[in-house]
């Protein structure tokens, strides 16, 4: 990535904003498990250079292999002075709030978990309400913004680890393999076993499986 990958951070720094966090989520689409958001804030002095000078290889988590994501997660968490916050909303919260509002709440929780409150949050996607600080929404920000891409890696790896644990707690659904997404394997298991406690009942395939089980 070139210096443009830090364009949003550079603009903030040039305007006098020095605590800049990137925020992204993982798990909006799955039929099961929490939605997880991460906030990542690097020290301002390291954001003044180029992305490759900070942690080479950071990019949108969706285009990285699981092995590469795992390696980059370790680098992010070990980076001197970095701050990381994690926010989660459970399947019950998702069913109660809807997935969009739950995602926004998870982002807010992630930002509040940072030791220092950022002056500006760079958010992947569209503007959201209820954040305790100014934010800038960047559509496809995980491909355009270094801090958001770092957050996407943290969120994805954190959620994947949760779903791997859920495989042991709720065997038979294949959570370790598909992480709760609506794959053919998952849909077949849902049909035969019915929903488990971490399924999202507000999502149509789960709702239909529950109705079949009750009939």
C-alpha cells in the first residue's frame, strides 16, 4: 500500500487531531454468534509516515488468508503504544435491536474500551449515531484506510476464535468451519438439529428452522 492508505489519518493529523482510531466489525451476515467490533488506535507519531513502515501487509481482512490474519493480529497487538478495544453484541441483542443497531452498539462498546478516548473515529461504512466522539464514515474503509483495515483484522480474528469455541459447546453445526455463515453445511445442520442458543432468531433461515421444529 502507498501513502494513500493513510490519507484519512494524515488529514486528521494535519487538522490538529492526534488521537485517531479505526473501527470495523465482523459478523453482520452470519446466522449465529455475536457481531464483533474492534477499535484500533496507533500512536500519532507513527501514523505520519507510510503504512508499510508501521506493519507491512495490513489490508482488508476479507482478502487475507487465515494464516496471514493470525500473524498480523499478533503484530498489531504487540505494536508499541497501540490501543485496542473490542465490543460485542450477543445473538439475543441482535434479535432485540436488529443487526444494524447491534453493529453500531458493538462499535460504540469497542471505542469505549480504548484506554484513551479518541478525538476522531474512522468508521467503516456509513455514518452512525450515538458515538461518544466525532467520527468520519468511509465506505469500504477497510480497503482505503490503514487503521480501519487493522481493526477489521482484529474483529475478524476475535470473532473467529469465539466461533471455534462455540463448535465445542454446540457440536454438530460446524461453527469452526463456517463461523456461523449460512453455508450449505450449516443450513443442513440447522434443518436437522434445529437452532441452538447462539442462533439469531430474527434471521429468516433460523426462524424457519425453529418453526419447522415446533410444527
